[in-house]
């Protein structure tokens, strides 16, 4: 599982994640879920069940959202040592970025995923 948090001042879009379990191959996340921050609002401004899971928000992460959660399939204990996530998104200037193993870098929009 990886949780993506937008710590910048602008909304990011096209948020995606893939997982490598062996440093040689990648598998897409089997599920992703935006986690809104409606419960941080003063009472009366949100209701139970308020979420940011509308279709229009898929892959979009605002600065006020708590984050976005991606999950891989089940991983055997032996695979946990090399298991890591790669995350991609598009910033407010339309630049595509990738985060892997603690470092973010600019990538071409059509750059293939590599473990």
C-alpha cells in the first residue's frame, strides 16, 4: 500500500501508482481511493457520507484532501524486502512527475513505467 499526499499549494491530477515486488517487474495498484478531509471541517459544514470519490475527482488530489491510497495485490513475505511503489502525477504546469524510492523527478508524458 502507498498513500500519496499533496503537500503543494495546487491541485495535481493524473495520479497513478504501480508496485514492484522484485525490482524487475511492475504491477498496477488493484485499487485506489481518495481520502477527503471533510471531517476536518467545522460541524454543520459536512454530513456523514460526504466523500470526494465522484468520477470527476478520480486521479485528482487537492491540497486539502488528506491523500490517496493505492493498494497492490497480496505480497508474500519473501517479496516484502524488494517491494516498493512508484507514483506519477501531473502538476499545475502540466509537467509529468514520478516519485520512486524517496526521490521525485520530471518525466516525459509518454515515458514507459520501469521498475
